[in-house]
């Protein structure tokens, strides 16, 4: 009788231990996928924003030059 009880307790504990390890692996895999997705998204945003930022910078330089020319003309 004690032998059967020990076998049942051992079986149940092994079953729950095995299940918890599998869940941890699944969570770890999701973490890796999310990291890869975030890295890809960051790269895409960077490639999109770089030309836009350069165009804005060029536009600001042009506006500053026009303002300087207007001030110079007004002084004369």
C-alpha cells in the first residue's frame, strides 16, 4: 500500500515538474521573437526617419539663409 502511494506521489510530482519546464521554454521563445521583432522595427524606423530628418535639416538651412538675406537687404 505504501509503495503504491509513493509511486503516485512521485508520478504526480514528475508530471508537474515536466510541465513547468515546458512553459518556461515557451515564454523564453516568445521573448526571443519579441526581441527580434523590436530590432527589426527599430531598423525600419531608422531607415525611414533618416531621409526625412535630412530633408528637414536642409529645409531649415535654406530658411535660415533666406532670413539672413532678407535682413541684409533691409539694412541697405
